[in-house]
C-alpha cells in the first residue's frame, strides 16, 4: 500500500502517489512559452534546470487562478525521467488509502482518463491521479 | 601472437595506422605534383616501413605484404630505378585505399584477411617494368650494408640461464647455429613493447627465438626495455647478414649487435669477424650506402621523422558524454557567477564602506577570471583542429579534378583553426559539395583557361579562421564565376519564378536561387553534380548548425563561398532583446546587424512591410502576435535586428535591445518538445529564464523565399518538407531530402559472400567503403540489374553511410506535412512499418519511406565497412 500526497484544486482533492513525486516547491516566477499548449503555464528555473510547469487547473478544464500564498508546484518525473512541475492551489496532507475504488464510467468529466481510482479520507472522495496519462499529451502544439 | 596482445595494442596500432596513412596520402599527392624529391620518397618509404613493421607485429599478414610491396616500390624509386608515373600513383592510391578499408574492418573487430592478390599483382607489375630483379638488388644492398657496418668486438651478455644454454646446445646438434642479438632501442621510442615485438617477430621469421632477456612476460614494463639492451637468443640456419637485415626492418633502434655463439657459450673465435655491431645513427634503415648524397638525404629524412614523433603530445581519450557533463556544470557555474556579480553590485550600493564588501569584490573578480578560464579550458577539450577534416580534401580534390578533366592547385590555410568536434563532423558534407561544385562548375577546363590567359591549373583556396566567437570557412576559386543570367533563365524555365519577377531580382537574390532544389546550371548531369540537389543539402546542413552562408561571385574571376558557424553549440554569445513581455535571446552568430528603426525606414511592398538597408530590401518581421504578446508602445521607435541563416536575411522588429551576453543553451526538454519559434532556453544572471529564438523558424515563416506566392502558400499550409522522389519498378517513392546525402551513378559494387540477400555489396565512395542495399528486395520486390537510369542514393544513418539502389531518381518536390497521410492499414505489398506515409501531390501518389527503421532493424551496420 502506497502513500499519497493530497493536493487541492478549488474544493476538490486529488492524490498523487508519493513515489512519483520528486519534490514540492513554493510558487516561483514562471516564464511563459508562447505557442505551447494552453495547459503549459511555462518554464521555471529549478536550481539551474529548466522545468516545464503544467497548470493542473487548465488541464482539468477549470479556470486558472491567481497565485496565492498556498500555491505550490509539485515536481514529478516523466517516464523518461525528466522533471515536470504540476501547478496546484495547495498541498494538503500525506494520506494512506485503505481502499481504492475503481473509477466508474460517467463520472470524472474532464479528468476521467487521468484517474486511476478513487480513495476516501474522512468520507471525502479523493481522485487518485494517473500520472502517465496526465503527462502523455506533451506540451507542444505540433 | 596471441589474441589478447593484438587487442591490447589494436587501438594503438590503429592510431599509428591512421597517422601513417595520412602521411602516405599527403606525400603521394606531393609526389604526383612533381615533388619528386628524395625527402618525399624517403617519407613515404618510412611510412610504409613503419606500417609494415607494426602490421607484422600485430600479425596482420596481408597488410604486411601490401606495405612490404609498397616499400619495395619506393626502394626502386629511391634508387632511380623506377620513375613516377600516373599508373604508378594510381596503384599506390589503391594500396592506400586498401589499407584504409582494412583499418575500418579492424576497427569493427574483423581480423580476417581478405585476398590481396590483385593488389600484389599490380604492384609486381609496376616493379617488373624494371630490368633489375628486386631480390638481386636487395641482396646486393644487404651485402654492401654488412660491409659498411662498423665492426667491433663486444662482450657477451651473460645473463642466460642454464636451461637457455642447454636449449642452445640442443639446437646446435640439430645443425642450427645460435646467435645473440642485443638491441638498444632509441631513447625516445614510442611503444617499446610493440617495437620489441616487431623485432621478435622479424627474428622469428628466420628461426626460433630460444629466449629473450628481459623475458617476454616482463615486456609490459616499458622501462625495462628502454633501460638497457634487449637480448634475443636465436637459433637459425641463416647467416648474420640476414639477421642484420631482419633487425633493421624495425625502426627506432639506437644500435644493435649480432654475435655468433659457440657451443660452449663463448664467442666464436676465427679470422672472420663474427660480431657485427651496427650503429643506427650512421646507417639509417636498410639504405644501401652506395651513394653518399643519397645517404645524407636519408639521414635528413630520419631526423625529420623523429622530430615529428617528438611533437606528438600525450593524450587521454575521454568519453564525449563526460565532457558534455563537465560543460554543463561549467554552464551552471557561469550562471551562478553572473548572479554573484549581481549580488555584489547590490551589496556595494548598500554597504559601500564595509571592508567585507571590498573583500567580496576581490573574490568575485577572481572567481570570474577562474570561471572564464575554466569555461575556455572545458570548451577546448571539445575543440579539435579542423585539420583532420581538411586533410581529407587534397585527395578528394585530386580525384574529382581527374574525373572532371580539370587541373587544380589546391591550397589549404588555417588548418590549425579549432572548432567543436560535432561541428567538424557536420560541416564535412556541405564542404564536400561546395568543393566538388567549385571544381566541376567553377573552374574552366584547362584549354579554356589557357585561351582566357589564365594559368592552366585552376586555383582553389580553402581557408578556416576565427572571427570573434565564430568560425569562418571560405572556399575561393578563380574560375568563371556564377553566371547570373543563366541562373535566371533556368529558374524561369523550371518555374521557380516568373519572368518579370526575375528581372526585378537583385544580384544577391539571383545567387540565392542556386540553393533552390532542382536548380542546376549544368547543362547535363554528370556523375559529380548537376542534379540540383547538392546546394540544397548544403543549405539545410548549414541551417541545422545555425550557420550563415554567403556567396560572392565575379564573372570571369571566380567565386567565394563564405560559411560562418558558431564555435560551439553549447555556449554562445547572444543578443538579448525585449519583445513585448518576453525577453528573447538571439544567437550572435545569426545577428548580422542591429539598427534603430524610424518610420521612414519601413515601407510597404506587396502589402508586406520591408525595410531598406543599404539598397537591399529585406522583409520586416513582427513576431509579437505570434509570440502571444503586444508591442510595448507602437508609437515609440523600436529596433531592427537583421538576422541571417544560411543565405537568407530578414529584419526582426524588437522593442528594446537589452544586452549582449554569454548564454548556456538548454533544451526545453522532451515534454515540451518542439515549440514554435523557440529553440531552447537559457537562465540569465538574475535567475530568470530567457527563451532562445529559433532563427530558423522565424526566417522560414517570414517567407524570405524569393517567390511571394510560394511564401503565401507556405503560411497557409504549415511546415514544408522536401522529398526526393524516385522510382522502384513503376511506383513512385520518396525520402526526406535531409536523409539523402548525395546521389551517384551506380558505382562498381563489390559483392560480398555471406551477406544478407538485400545487400548488393560494398562500394568505394571517395575512399570510404559503404554497403549498397537493394531497396527493392527489402520491400519484397524482385531485384533487377541496374541500368542506365539506376542510381544509388547515399543516406546517412547514425553517422554511417549506406547506399540504396533505386531504378530512377525523379525530382525534388516540396510538400507540406498535411499532404502526407498515414499509410492505410491494408497495404499488403510492403510491410507497412517501412512506410512513413503517402503523399498526395496534384498528379501522383508517392509512398514516403521510413528508412531509418528498416536500416536499423536489419542490423546492416554490422557489415558496414
């Protein structure tokens, strides 16, 4: 049984397997990339490495929000081992799910393909993100 | 010689081989050009000799035989018993080609000897033209030599063990005499172990080496071999003379003695002097001492060679990836250094009086210097003199000139210019094309030149030099120049431009037309050029390297090609500019000039903005909208940055010029992949990221092509690809032109036993061996004999060249990505993993092949020579 990091977008909670996560950093200046996909917020300078940042909100067709004190960038790695940042509203807690429900057809909306299951914390549902499908679209338009 | 020994020394041997081959190539060319001096012949003789020795030491019998024969030829040349002639030179080049091919196969780990009878026969044929019998000459020479050697008594080495002496006695009963040979290697000898092995091997040819001292097992310790003489105990039926000759076959021997041993272990006492001692300093190699003048020149040659050896510096081979990693780290350091400077500046503002601020200043200054030197040093590790590329050309020029029936004097300057090794590899193909063009098209035939009052021999100058942080390569010929009218006609004829448009073009624009694929002013297609693909390849290569190409031509006086390339691909000086909210870096190699833009400078032509710079009309490109930003203030005057790539120039409108800075190029990573107009990013001194402008994309998009209609079309349909189309049976196929290196007529193909059925064999392309593949049988079609129209397309795959045989090459077509459709699922004829797509043009369907996969899957690289 793996541990998960729970992040928040709006009121919703999403969980990422802790093993997928390289680090979590505070919001920092993001350089926009023109002509990249809409969900790509830009690139950041992570200690000398250029890391693209995905806005998880726009990825899930939510309105982008302004940066707040609780905004965080969760750095994960692509299957090729490249770092990619996921921009989230907040990071909530480390969680452990005793039971993971399968996603059912019909729910999930924009996130449907990106979930690997649903977990529960104190009766609140948490969508468990499937990282490979979030990252598989790539960031360029061509 | 056991296998492990061969493997240990293989790389050393290959390096030596490479070096000597270079020497041979150069000197034989010199010989051909009339440099028939004793020194040249001596140099060649030496090189062949060294190669013979080392290949014998390595146990490569066929190489030894070939080099031996070459050596014999030069022995005759040296004695004026043979005159240099065209056929002779050609045969010698054939030998070198063989050795080169051999080098490659050895590098691949293939130690098999292939038949060399034809070569040997050719060489024999040349030698037999002479009345004198070679063996006779050699014997006479040896006898003379034995006489010439100084004779003196020397004490015997007494370190032989009882068993050795017993073995010696045993041999004597078998009728074999024992000799003790003591060799002192030259003090500056390289690879003493190998030299000792050479001597051992040479002696082994005469009889049995009973023992050595130091023992063979100790030979790995080189200091043992150089510290004192090496003693060999040889049991043989041959006499001293032969032994002397054998020992002398090895080079870099200081002196040696040969002693005949008696049964009891003492020196034979007799009237005949039996101890022969030879001092190498006075009698060089196997030179007959018949002619004093000749002898002197021999010594000179020997001295020259040892000088050359001394110059070779110690080297360490390092994995390129490690260097790359170091370079990246230095890049980080440069960024941090810039940041520290920034911090220092702020400190100085706030705590001007503090002594610590002063200290910080000193430290940052020092750090800055160290970092700068570190950067330079690290960069230098990747740098190589362009010499290794340029050295290949004299031979090529000779071959091409011969084929084209031209006479050429080829000058090379600036061989020592250094540039990034990856660039050296990349620039090779374009240079080959330009040089071939210059010889084939640029220079007039000798007779025509004479009529024009020029020297029969055309001059071709290849020069490399540094210019700030770029490297400039120029190729100048004194031929007929580019005929602008002819290009215009041809362009109108082939429909690149309209007739009126042609009249309105400036000279520069007309010259730029030659980069158009399908353009060739040659009336007929020769084996060398004329298909109009060449310059297109030149351009695409140079574009890939972010280089600039410029052509200047004067009718009747010649043409100058100038290629400007960045010194290295990783770190470059860039111009930082402000475009709306973005800070964008433009590599300085692509920046031609910058100037302030006033409204008067901007004019409208054909509803597009252009600016006039010293009479040249250039499109003005505004990138703001495409980069998702707006111009800072449209009222204020901005700047124009003239950027160039290959032969094209456009002006880019920018809001502000920010700085000129050293930047470390970083990729945006695979996740973002190719982003339009951005080729990468860099981290600036303040930690922010600046995007690097993809000059290529901007210029391509700006429609800086000559034809306006063409440009419009391009914008509408997206990215363009160029395909070279060809026929297989009756179907049309195509390949991306970037994959094709060149197209040649079907050369002679050497069939190979036990190669896969699709492999037709090997062919020799300017000295490189490459496999030729019957693409038809790969695709399940029946192979056919090549005919008049058949061509071989040379592809470059992972740095290796491969030729594919096609029935007919048609043309180069421009299509957009949208015109290429994925292959339908039910294509039955060809395994669809080889098909990249189907391209629909107006009049035909063309199958676009995906060769890289096919080439890789078949594992042909293993047979690649």
